[in-house]
């Protein structure tokens, strides 16, 4: 069964300091500046990683520079939350080199999505500390509602979600610790020290720009690895910009997922507004949620 008492880092309050790092793809000052202004408008002080604007091909600096920035934020007692500036690829290259001793002693929010799934999964599997799956500074201007919900989530003011009925939903009620994130990253983390334990948990999945047969292969890997059968619930976010071969696969991403879990009885919610689409509503990874999927709506609280 899942553990139900994962530690929640302290929520933020005006005057607190939030750090921004770039553990994966590079970012420019012009891209980041509007988000800094947004965070400051919430009454927060913003501290940037020393190497945040560094460039090493597609990365925001070398592995050593990105590692140093994140480590400094983990150890800095003034910093109450750490936002990843953007996703891309790169966190898996450095995750095994972090010292989490001070972070464990004084937890803080690690926030982001996509490539940040590496941190969500690693921290939950090792330390039982909650993290925040949410929009990132590069996307603050993409959707005002998602950014404001991040504000509420960081300040502990996020209420339950009520979602419309989706035709693929499977009805039922369940309770469990939220885990998951980007499907491709979870697939890449399988059988590593950052792999997730899904027993008794609610699994959230989203992905971007994948071939449909890749989605099928990844879902089958989760199934064959015993990650799907013991779930208490499944929440499906955006599967955006899916690709197909010349000879069509014959199913949408949602149909592929539904087929992978058809033999199980836990409730399944499709259409949760999180992922790489316009909407990216926050989820506390590691928090115990109640999932209620019925013929009128879906609630997640």
C-alpha cells in the first residue's frame, strides 16, 4: 500500500525567497524576465542560479554548472521553493550527484513538469517529500489561469478540482498518493534508483510529441513491470501533438491507455488539464488525493 503521510514543505508567504534554476534546456534572460516580474508581483523575492543563462549546446550550461546551481538552491536556507525555468532534457544526467541532506532536514517545494518528472519521481521514491507538478516560468504567459493556480498552490490556497465528464472515463472512487508525470521520463527512469513505486497510488500521466506506437510500448512497459495493476486510480493529462506512421497505428493515445488498463477496476479520469497543452493545472505529487469519477463530473481533492 502507498504511504499516506508524505511531508509537505512549508507553503510560501509574501516576503519569501523563491529560486529559479535551469537543470535542463538553456533559457535566455529575455525569456525569463516576465516570469521574474510575475513572481515579484506575488510578493516573493527571486534568486537566480549563478549559471542559469549559461549555454552548452542545448543545455543551460555543463552538467557541473547545472548541478552546482540546483545544489546551491537545495542548500540555501533562504530559498523556500525551487522553480525549474523550463523543461527539455538534462536532469537525468545529474540526478545521482545531488546531496539531499539539507533538503531532507528542511524540505522546500521543487516545482515544474516535463523533465522535472526526474525530481518528482526521485524525491518521492527516496525521501517521501511532496513536490509540485506545475507550469514553469517559460510558460507563465501561455495561460493566465495555470499561472494563477501555481500562485495558489505555492501559498497553500489550492482547492479541489471538478472536471467535466470524459467519454473514456471509468467510474469509481479511490484514495491514494499522487505520483507520476511525463510518461517518457517515467519510462526512462524504470529500473533505476529514481523509479516509482505505484502500489496503492494514483498515477498521473502526460506526454508530448511522441509516436502513438511509442505510447503503446511505454504503457506496456508499465504494465509488464507491475506498475498498473496495483494502482488505486489513474489520471490522464494532455497527450499533445501525437504523431503517427505512414501506416496508422489505429488508436489515439487515450485509446491506447484505456486498452492498457482495461482489465483493472480502479477509476480512470481522462482530460485533466495538465501537461504540455495550454492548460497546466498544479498537482501536489506525494499528496494523498481522493478521486471520484462519476456520470456527472470528476472531482480530485
